[in-house]
C-alpha cells in the first residue's frame, strides 16, 4: 500500500514490540525496564522515499531530443548513424509474453475480417476530392515483398480496431500478441540505416501510434503514443529529401507531419530541428505552414507582447485565407434544435458532407483557438506591464473580451460537429444538398443511431479537438455534466498534520483511485494534482472534479450558473473551494458527500496494517480469542470456524492494502472504543474462567474427558494469569490514546491482584479425589506464592509492572478501598520488600502529586 503514514521515531525493539517508545537517550525506558538492548533511533529524513520516476523519464526525453536534433545525413553511411539508430531502438521496449502466447496465431478468418474492416473504414478512398485518410496503406500492402514490420503492425492495429467494433476480448488478446511481435520487428528494422528509412518502417511507427489510441486504457497509453510520434519525427529526418521523390512518400509525410504538429501544439514541446520546414516546403499545404508558425509563436516568450500580437493577427489572416480556399459545398450546415437533449448540451449543431471535411474544419478551429489564446494572453501582458498613458485600459479590455468571444466561438464550433460524428444526427447523402441554409430539427437521437455499421464514423478524429477544448471556461457546464457520470472515485480525504499553526489553515488531501492525490488549501496558491496534467498551473479534471464536489455542498444561492472556472481550478465563479473547506470543515463536507474521512494515521506499512486488522477482527473471533491469540494461534485444535475466520481476515488485509479507504471504512465500524470494550469484556470473562478452572481442579482433580468446563492446577493457573496481564499490557500500550482504556486496564489488573492475594493458601490441602499427599512446594500449591511471594526478580513484578505504567489517578480512582485491602493482605503475607515498596509507590506517591505530574510519569506508547 502507499506509505501514507509517518515513519515511527521509536527504537527498533519498541517497534518490533509494537509499543510506544519514550525515545530517551541513550536507551529508552521501555527497553531498560524489560532488560532488552536498545538499538537507538532512526534518522527520519533518510526514511522519506523519493520518487525518481520523473528523472528516468527526463533522461529518456533527452535521448529523444538528442536524436531529433541531429542533422540530416549526407549519405546513408554517415558517421554516428548506428548510435542514433540504437537510441531510436530504446523508444520501443519489447514486452515479451510467455512463449506459449507468442506462438499462438489468430485464426485466418478473424485476421481477414479485421483487416478488411480496417481497410473498408479507414483506408478507403473517400467520395470527394480530398481522398481517404490512409488510402496509401493498400498500396504498401499490395507489394509482393511486404516487410514483417508493416505486416505485424497492420495486423496488430486492425485486430485492435476490429475488437473494439465487435466488443471481443478474445480478438483484443490476439491484437496485444501481434503488438509485441510488431515491436520486435520494429526494433530489428531500426537496427540498420537501410531498413530504418524504408516507407514500411515509418508507416509501422504511425500504425503503432494508432494502436495505442485504439486500445487506450489510461494516461500511459498517451505516453506511449507520444513516443511513437517522436519516433516518426526522427525517421523523417533520417529519410531526408529522398522521401519526397515519390507520391507515396509525400502522402506519408504530409499526414504524419500534421499529426505530429498537433502533438507539439498540445504539449507545448518544440519542433525538432533538422530542416522539417526546408525539407517539405514545396510539398506542404498552407495549413501545415500556418501550424508550424503557430508552434513557433506559441513558444516565443522573449519579444515585446505588441510584436507577438501583430504576428498572431497576421497568422489569423492566413488562417482566414485557408478557410476561403475550401469549396462552398464543404462549408458546415448549421441546424438548430427545437428540443433539449439528454446527450448534447447545445441548441445548435453542424453537418458536413464527410467526416474528413469535419476534421479539416476542426484543424482550422484548433489553430484558431491557439492563435486567439496567444493574442488574449499577450493583451493581458500589455494591460499589466505598460503604463496607462500608452494604452487605453478600456480599449484593452474590449480587445481581450473580443478574443475570449472568438475562443468560445471556435470551441462551440468543435462541439457542434460532435453529433454528426457520433451518429446522433443523420449525415447528408449527396453533394447536391444545399448546405448553406439553416434548418430546424426537432430532436437529437441517441449516440450511434445513424452510424453505418459498414462505414467508420471516424470517432478517433474527435479525440484531438475535444481534448484541446476540454479546459475552456465556457465548457464548464458540459464538463460538469460529464464529470457526474465519470469514473473518478475518491478513496478518502484527510487533513495534513504538518501545517497546523495559530491562525493558519492546513492542507487538505483528496486521495483518488489510480494513486492520484489532489491537494488544496493551506499554503498552496492553487490546487495541485499528482496526475501530472497540471504541471503548467492549469487545473486537471481531478482538480475540477474535487472543486465541483466541494461547491455542491454549499447553499444553492452561493454559486451562480453557468459556472466559470479559473484556469488553475482555484475558483468556481467567485467561490474558492479552499475557503469552503476552511469555513465548513473537511469532516463536515465528507459527511455531506458520504466520503471516507481519515481522522487518524493509517498503518505505516503492510505488516502494521495486518496487525491492526487482526486486532479489529479479533472482536468477532468465534472462540473469543484475544488479539495475540488470534494473531499467533498456538493450539493445533483451532476450530474450523476460527481457521476460516483467519483466512477471511487475511483476505480483507490484502484488499485494504490496495485500497486504504476500505480500512478506514472498517475502522469507522470497528472503532477503537468498541475494540477496547470487547477486549476487556473478554478479559473479565477470562479472569473469572481461570479462577473457576482452578476451583474445578481442586474439587474434582484433573480432567479425564474432553467435555466439561476446563480445570487448571496452580501452576497452569499462574501461567494463564501471567498471560492475561501481558495481554492487558500489550493492548494498553497499543491503544494508550483511546478514551477509558487506562481505567479499564486498571480495573482488570486490580481484580487479578485482589483475587491472587486471596489465594495465599495450600490449594490442595484436604483434597478427596486423590490419595497423594499435599504438595510440599508452595510454588506448586499456593497461587500467591507462585506469582508474588516466591518471585526473586525485582524487574518482573506481577501486575505492578503494568499497573505502574498507567496514569495513576486511573489506578486509585474507584479502587481505593480494594487497594487498601490488597495492601493489608500483602502485609500479612510478608510480601517481598521490593514488591511492597513498588505497590506503595504506585498507590500512595501518586496521590501526593498533581494530576499533570502523574501523567508525565511515563509517556504513552502508541501503536507502531
């Protein structure tokens, strides 16, 4: 489980004994009193683990950057080329499954259907001049000598796409096996310059990237996809100008380069040097030129903001010219809805003749968002940095408002294209349809209603534009609606224990599934999330989700609609979730939302968790075993019910280790007070049973049958009572902070001591069940002598060792009369002097000191 607890500062011996250590130097009091060696204390700073995964990732990124920055090779035999290819190979680590899986081949029928499905839906020639998206793939596959790299990559992708279409896990397993084989083939192809620059190799890299998109499971899929994109960059540089000598090479370059540019725009990375623009200048369409310029301008932070604004406006003019190149028949048709839909939040959508045309328009909208965001951001810089005399503040505000309106317009246009792609509305059937008029449609259908099962709707084309607009403030209502049905789940929430200060506010932590943690409040200027998506200060979906949940607990009139979010997630409208946390309290908010609230430390590690769970579950052990007995069952006669119960406890521990919220929920049910009450109920029963068993033995002798009540001789009775005192001592020092545990411990210990001092007699004198004479050794026949009178060791004083560690007012409170009676009996029995001295120190000396001094006599030991 994650190490969310704090490391124990105690010595090793106390940690092993699971008791609180007072950390005295050179040796703690607990080790000195127990006669054990104290091994000193750990350096807590050295115990704090450091996550180095980002360092490894940075090293890999530097390798890719070095490879990308290398110059175009003059000849295939350029010096240093093998090193670049070896670096390239590192981008595709091969995960080899067991041999039994590798040799399994998909049935030809499934492969043929999968490949046919992909070619029909993704690689066919479209019914308009633009052409299909991957119409050059059949050309490569039709060659007589298809390389293994292309064959395996295409097999993996087609099986993955087909498995999604038919919802078949079996086909997906075949796709994963083919993917591993494709990675092996790719690494072999990258081992030499001759094979690395082939068309089949670069196409294989593109297909592997598509595979990651088709099987997307989590954010690691995006990371692997980005590596494939970086690999495509490198291969384009290695291929040089020769790739533009064939029509096929030009098609591959133009399509893949566009995808790569969108990747750099979204992640804010730089375009690798090496002459991309120079290599493809004569072959690139205006759209790619503009995209390239936007990427460069987006990274320009050094120039005057006015200069950047002017450049961005020129790029916006170029974008308008590109839009003007598109035929009128390709322009989107606007359709207004007359009825609200449960599947779509807008009241207007658009239609195009073909999904590829929609994709082209989304390219322009995405670029428009980037350009207008650059202008808006730099207008803000002008407003903040330049004196009011140079620029009119009111005019600047109007300009900023205009750019925000343009951003919203582009976002709305992208969203409006979704219904057609997802099959909620019917697509036009011919070019003859007049797409310039605006019509009304009564309703939007369920997603998938108008999707042709034979022709692909190209849903993957929505991922890039929707991802680009996901954090726009105007989409907050739609994002909120999506979040209500999302798979984000909170495990538990907690307040930091390290930031309490007078008048200060501690940080709050929200632990989500997938080991993601959102931090909010305290000294943080804005919320933070460990998912990595908000590294640039922009809030991720987890931050918005947590903020939205917190806001939902406020009165309805506190938050206006529609909701507007700050980019970093610190505000929703004018309300700060962190302020609601401070004013209302995390515990109350958690109660409103039915969240699991951690108000105490989690167990430190798996071993500590197991010990704690055993203590909790021992409350219901079928044979009423104490925690120590349940933890280490000594009897081979343990019942089947008890064995099954131990297995159930182990199973729960495994799940609680993976999900701490499960432990916290169980701790709410079996709280420490309940655990304490059950424990001392068992102790009271054990005390009575032990003395009854001694009386049964004295009256009837040893047991001859397994049935009937237990019978203990004096020696066995002494051992049982010593074990009970030890169990009380262990429980108290693990639960010292629990209310009334000290008082309950004192009551049980005083009862044991009182009943033992009553037994200062020869237990076997006058027995009738045996002809043997009474034992002459009082240690074997006198319970008091066995436990107190004959004990030579001052360091092990029956009952008093544990009684002396308790807060003394809990000892004499409610037991003063009994303690005086015990003292009288000890005096009459001529108890050892050291025992009498210890007893009187505990009972009388504590009454002379104030309560605070009594409690400071010995620190409590917490569960380690």
